[in-house]
């Protein structure tokens, strides 16, 4: 159970909404969650969905003043505007969700030496079903993300860039499945039939992915037979495309690495 009484969110986009949803429904949830008025529709929806727990602040300054933990969840270019006029107390904690913005830059923008942690939560925290990577280790931040599915702590802040880049691979996975279903439709199968089949096929792989005793390299091998269909597609498409994928990941890494 969290000792923290109030968590405040400056910026109320998709990830903030996911965190609020996960926290508000968790056992041991904070007594109060305050959200900024920005993205008014989302803030109002959360307050309606979780009455008595979620309140909408009048300003970012009110969020900062009323919260024990402040989650900073604006776009990087909005940092200075969001922090303008805010004052933090020494006992507070700031959790930044800003990709590619270093702790030192956030501290400078806020003109504070309050503890700051960077984290990369994913939308599945709404279901409390996703481990969140964060740096550096901090007990209060760990308690927040443990409520949302678990915490993976990194000692060194620069290591966070690798994991931030990895979060950019999700829509590509869905796009792969979309293309596969589209190909089947071109061959005469109806989309209404192929989508449930493909969704079920890949959803059935979840237990193998959750079993950390078998590494991914072995999962590839165990999914193939010599000369089989999986081996043929992997060799003809994925092996040939891997240099382009690595190059694209390098681009993401560069983008989320503070400079």
C-alpha cells in the first residue's frame, strides 16, 4: 500500500489517463489523484469515472502545490510552459514521462533540486498489466509503478534511452498483423474470418512470451521445422529486413537520447 496521499498529473494525455485508471482501480491506491485541466475532455472523463478519487485542478500550480508526487506528462517542447511559476517542496517527488529530456534539464527548467525520476509507462498500465522501466531507483516511484504492473529499475539514466526506443516497436507489430490479414483478403479469404484467426494465433503465444526461462532466440528455433513455412518466411523476409529494422531503431534511440 502506498503511503502517498496525493498524486498529481501535469498533462492529461493517453499515458496519464492510463496511469490514473490503473491507480484508481488498484488495491492500495492513493487517496487522491489530481489532474491538470489541460485536455479537458480526458480530465473530466476521469473525474466522472472515479468520483471521490480524481479531481480536476484549476491550474498546474494547484497540482504542484497539492501533490506529494507530481507526474510530469507534457510534450518535451511544452516543458518550460508547463513548469512556469511552479514551486516544488523538498519532500516532493517528480516523475517525468518526457522522452529524451534529461533529469538535469527538467531540474533546470523547474529551478529545483527536488528528486526527479524518469519513467516510460505503457498504455497497459491502465489494466495494471505492464512493467514500467524507470531510472534512477526511487522507493516512492517504485511503489507507484508496482501498483500498475511492476517496476524495472535502471541505475543509470542514460540506459533509459534503449528502453524508450523499444517502446516504438508496438504499432509496427500491429501493422505486420494488418498486412498479413490484408494479404489473406487478396487471396479470397474474408477479413471477418482472417482477423479472428490471426488475432487468436498470436494471442496464443502470450504464455511463451511470459515464460522467461526460454529466451527469444530459442523461441524462434522452437517455432520452426527445417524447410518449414515459418523458417521460409523468417529467412526470406525477416532476416533480409533486419538491417533496416536495426537502422530504424538507431533512429529512435538517437531521438530519445538527451543531447
